[in-house]
């Protein structure tokens, strides 16, 4: 390989279509060493990490964790920073993701675009490739899923395709790590030489002339010159030279619809390239398998029952004997053995009773009350990650669209709603992908009805205490109730505050694939680590505050009875509000207030207020304070009332309206109180 500038940090922008394996490749390139945040000005997720493959002594090799310390201070490394751009189909500014990708490449000028292309869906993926090539940034194509292509009974002549497109192509299988090392080697060589190949698609002579002139006048990449000819609003508003307007006018007089013209030319080129490079070698087993499975899971009569059955089975396993056994094990280790160890050490060290109580009865008891249920949370996310990676979750949106349209909603709304089962914040952020403003706002108002993972510890502790033999059924009913009330609220909103037509529903259904263990566990951890981080930050702080408020009175003196504490006074003031709901005790009221910070804090607060140091102790206390009916009423309230502060903040940003945000918060609290009161009052008639 040719020698490069040793010690340089390269920036590679990873771009590609949704479902092309882009996230899998990003994870393979960076391992677990990446940061997640938001793009400036928008709540679209941004991932960035350092490539774990390094270029050293002119050789690219895999840098394992064992080698990290060895190379940590070696300045001869070519470190590669990978920026994962949002998954998009084109660079037309129809969504925030497309704008982010285009603006990043133009303004940040990465050293290389790493364009990941799904080999099993070549024609669709190459449309973005032709546009990226016109950004005049060095680029290399990672032709992914080559193993799946073979099983589909097809083959691609890499050399012929590479010659046709004029861009280096590297075949890989990101899920198995095949070809990734060679990909990084080729990418580094391309970036080091700043190689910009010829543009794949050529247009009519007078169009090419206009593109060149605009490019020079406006000093923009070739694609931006094309977009200006297409009357792209964002780029046209920044035209610097008056001559550009004359060129646009003259060129548009010769072509009626410029945007359609460029799209047609690109597709004409793509069809020709694919025709020359792709050959059939046998039957498409994947397509046949997908067709057979869809005939069952998308069946008009069976689709919804199958979806309900799958979710019911997941909750039975998660909250049944297996999930409970794992939680009991963590409870014993953390809340019994670890708490005893800390307590014993404090006693030997003669630590004050105040500090001992704060650490053992406050921090360990509060955080431990939630950490206990981490195995069950991991189990649920494991199953959901498997369904997502297999391609089934995309079908649920398609399945629900038939029902949603009849109710005045769009099936597209169901995708962010499903994400809400994990965490409301990223689900709210994902709504940016919806093109229709009315659809975006409507979906944002519905997401809080989806039961996020943070509520699972509350469900787990109450079902263990009051419904030990029916934990899965009770939990499933809560999730299902959230969906039903979300749909009903959507009907009301679509006919009142958010009237409008339902846009057409277009959704790509990826083929069914068997998820790899590595990919599934990676996605599971991505979804679960937020819970782990909050346990060490928000819940830790909440536990300290709750313990102090429980043990100090208004004059900041220690109290022997928590009823006389600051939090006791607050609880007794608001507790009567919940009497019609069946849980008018001050401990329950205070726990719900702490849930505004994080829903897991409901369990932490109860552990502290009831003075118990283990999950077993809390289960025993709850079984004496609540009845099955009042417990279910309490869970309904937790399910429906306003989400955490972080989710409300994200909601306000996306809605861009204080009034709608306030309306959403009031609607959630009102729905929670009304449904909880109805459950308890109607249930009381039959008990």
C-alpha cells in the first residue's frame, strides 16, 4: 500500500439508505467506543466514534482492546473518526435527515464518504450513491450483505460495476465482520490521496454546461449546482451571482420539470449499471422465504392476533418465572449482600448514623430497588431488538396502517410509537422523519401513551407483590391499554386540534433475516444503557433528596416518624386527590411526584419511604398497603401520566409550541386520573 501521512486524523462520513446495514457497519468499525448526541439545532441522533481499525507502519490491522494501551501514545497512528450520518434515500431536502447529511458534507468537508450499499437491493441504493458522488468528496462504496446476495441466487461483477460507476467498491458483510479490514485499508488510501473520481451520470450538453457555470459562479459542489437548477429552496435562497438566475431561467425554458429530468437520468444510468453487473445464479431463497412468512404474519385476519400473541409471549417470559428468578438473584447480591457489606464496614469504621442511613437506607435502598429489575429490562429489550433486526417490527407498522387509516390516523405513526416502548425521548426525536407536519404533531401527542422501559420496574414490583401468578398478563394488559388509549386520543385529536387529510403511507418492508447474536446484543445494550446511566445519576440524586426530605422536618431537624418530615407534609396535602383512585396514602402520592424526574424513581422512593432494604421487603410492604384493585389502578396512573422531564423537554422542542406541550401534559395527567379512578370505582362494584 502507498505510504500516507502518518499521525493524521481522518474523518469518514458514513452514509447510506435505511436498512442497508449502516448501523451494523458503524458498530463494527467503532466497537463500543462512540458517543451519542444530537445534531446542532435538531433532535436527530448523531453518532460519532473512533475506528478500532488503525493504520500503522503502512499496514492496516485490527486493534484489539489488548493493543489499545500499547498504541495509546503512538503518534504514528492514522486515527479515523467515523461520523454516522442519518439513514436517507436521497439528498433532496425533504426531511431533517437529508438536510443534515447534505449540509454536513458541504460545510464540514469530511476526508471521505463511506457509502454503504445493500447488495441485495442495488438499484434503490445506487440512487443516493450517484448524488453523493456529485458532492466532490473522496468516496468509496462498501457493498454490504454479499453473503445474503449469494443466498438470494445472485452475483455482482464488482470489477464491471466499479468500472461503470468510477468509484472504488469493496464487498463486505458487516454483520459478520467480513471485508471490513480491507475496506478501511482502501478507504485510507483513497482519503490520503484525496481522490475524486469522475461523476457517474452525465446529462445533456446544455444541462452540463449550465451545471458547470453555476458551480463556478456560486463556488459550490456539482450536486448543489444541480439542486439550484431544480429550484431547491434552501440553496436557491443563497444565490450570490445575478448571472445564475439567467442560467436557471434559460435552462428551465428547455426542460419542463428539471427535478424529474435529473431523477430519470440517474435511474437510467443505474438500471444500465445493474443490468451489466448483476447476474442470476439460482432461485432467490430469501425472497421466497419472506413471501411465505408474510403470507402468514401479514394475513388480514391473522396479522393483529399474531402481533398480540408475540407481545404476550414476550411479557410472559420477561415477567414470569425466568425473569423473576434473575431479578431475585440481583436483589440478593445488591440489596442483601452488598448492603450488609457496606453497613458492616460503616459500623467498624464508626461512621455516623446519619451518613450510614443516607448511604444504606437512602442510596443503596433507592438505587437497589430499581437495579433489581435490570435483568428483566434487558430481557424485554433483547426480544424487541430481535424482532427489529429480523424485519418483523417494520411489518407491525404495515399491519397497523389498515386499522389506523380507518381511525383517521397514519400507519407511519406506529413506528415512533413502537420506539416509545424503549424510551420516549428517542421516539419523540424519530418523529422528524415524518414529512407531514400534521402527522408529526399528532404522533408526538400519542407517544407518551406508549409504556417506556423506565416504567418496567414499577410494573415488576407491583406485579410481584399483588399479582405473583399473573405478572405477564397484568403487564401485557398495561402495554395494550396504552396503545388503545393512544389510538382513541389520536381519533379525538385528528377530529379537533389537528384536523387534516391523512397522507399516503409508504414504508419499505425489509426482507426477513436471522439477526446475529452480536448485533442483537449490541442493540439491546444501546437501549438498556440509558437505564443504567440514569440509575447512576438521576436515581442516585433522587434517592439522596428523598431520604433527606423523609428524615428532616421543616426546621431541618431529624425526625423519628416520616409522617412529620418535609415529604410527609407534602404527601398528606396531595394524597386526597388520589383517594377516588384507591391509593390515597401519602407515600404513593410522593412516589408519583418523584416519577416526574424519572419513572424508575417511583420504586426508589417507595423503597426509602417504606424503610426497606430489599425487593423482598418492598414486595411485602406493598402487599399490605395495596389491594390488587388499588395496585392495578396505581399502575394505570403510572402508565398514563406525564412522562419524565427529559421527554417533556424533547416534546416541547419538536412541537415548537408551549401551548401544545402544556395541552399534552394536561391531557396525560387528566387521562391518567380519569382512567385510574374508573378502574378503581368500577372494579369496586365487583369486589
